[in-house]
C-alpha cells in the first residue's frame, strides 16, 4: 500500500468551473474551516468507494479514523481490519497488513521525504486551520449546491501532487458546515470517494490508541522515496 494513498484517505485536475474564479463565493468553505478550528481530536467512521478502470463495479469498504493534534492518527479499513496505519507524532508511521502479518515502519523524516517525493507535502498538516492555509495548498475552482451539500472543487497548487492527483472535491453540509466527505480522482482515472458516516469531535483520549502492537509481525524497515 502506498503511504500517500493511506494519507489521502484521511482524508485532493479537471477544472470545469462554469464561473470565473473571482466570482466564486468561498463562504461555505470558510465556515467549515472556522467550525473545525477548535477541534484537537476526532473519531470518524467512514465508507470508502474505490473506482478502478479494470473493475466494472466499485470496491466498497468501511473504516475508522482517530486523530489527535498535532499529528497522531490511527486509520483502519475493513472489519476485521485489512489494513491499519498508525502515526505517532514523535515516532513516525507504521503500516500493518494483518492478513500477512507484515508491517512497514517510517520515521518522521522518512515520511516527510516520501510526501515530498510524491508531491504530497500538504498532507502533513491535515485539514486546514485557516483560510490562508487552505489557499496556500488549494485553489477553489468551483462551488455547487446539491441536495443540501456544498461541493467545493479545488485544484492543488503543488505541481508534483497535481500530476498524480487530478481532482479533489470537499463535501460540506449546507446547514451544519461539517465535512460530509471528499472525492479524489487520480491520474490513472481511478477515484476514491470517502463518506463520513459518524464523527465525534474532541472525544475522550484512549490509552494506546496511537501505539502499534507489532507482536508477531515481520517488520520491514524501509526508507521512503
């Protein structure tokens, strides 16, 4: 599993805006950003749909995500988990394959090198904490309201990222301004749609949530890039 694909599920260019960029009203995006500014941790259950050119029907699976600022998270998909990624802001990232009982481990410096090499450095900071941070990573290209959900389409300013990741859409609830999900379309025409089914903001911390139990796993120390 590629590290950047895991991070992208933690939640980025086909630009087809019907209006000029200066006419777009960014208010829904700004309200979403403002609402999450005080969130230091969250838990989310999600459904992920992957469209691949080689498959007629999409692959659909469910997963869970825990996040703790400044940079710790636990991401797993499948029940029982088919893949697990745990990042500790001090010790780095571990990606586990429970079926094969194998794991890859990255230090934080190796992880940053991997992100830069794949053009995904903007993923380090997670979701934006301010409009200025959002604009430093994305350019808003289209806003559309469909079924009480704002669809905010963006292009990605980082050129390396834009080569692999052609389109990103944030889905924002028009009444609560909570994030409902996001869409990623890649260079090979594959895509991932992530729908947030249940979210808890600032839940009580759980001991050991961001620690990887590697008992019985074959560890592969691999430098990224």
